C-alpha cells in the first residue's frame, strides 16, 4: 500500500510541476505575483505576527500572505506548494508510515529544513544573477510593484523610468 501511495505522490508532483512551469512560461506568474499584497493600505509593513523577524516590502492582504500562506494567493505558488508537499510527503512516507509522523514531517519539519536555505539563498542569488548578466531589477521580479499598479499611496507610486 505504501508503494502505491509513494508512486501516486510522485506522479502528482509531476502533474503539479507541469502546471507550475506552464504558469511561468505563459507569464501568468508575472501577472498574479502581487495578489499577496494589499496595495490599498498604507506603507506600514511591520506586522505583529512576524515578531520583528521579517518585514514584507508591502502590506500583506492577510497574515502570512507573503510567506507561509503565499500558496493561497496565486496559482503559481499553489502549484509550487503542491509539488513540494508531494515530494516531502513521499520522503516522509519512506521514513514512517505512521500518519502523525508523516504529517509532522511533511507540514512541519521538512518545510523548515527546505525554507531556511531558500530564504538565505534567494536574494543573494538574484543579486548575483543581475550582476552576472548586467540586469536591472525588473518590476515583475520579486516584490516590486508593476508599472500598471497605481495606488493612492504616494510612497508607492511608480516613477517614470525615463527620468
């Protein structure tokens, strides 16, 4: 039974990976990335739920919408979440068939083991790539508002790139 579940989880990971890549290839990710933020709120981004450990660049739509619950904000992040959960669930199944242990590994321990190196490497590698390819930060890369996002908040207005 565990073998069938393991194969099913790996097949589902492939299914969601296909959707993930299709969303990225069709530039849907660039259209939807900003759904985790509430651009109608003031520029204050300190939220009590981060205990001062993290400060999002923009106000979040709901608590943790830019971090732990980002998979609820757009299709790319949802499919990425599903790929990771399928792989993490498959690994957890190999370690233990106990449902409680599987759940703790899949939704507790493995996300921490995976998330810390992600957070450490993401911005560093983006900066390295920009320097290596002489790229400037684009509005659709990372947590920058897109040019068509006009808000009533002066500090968030997009300036003309021709200046």
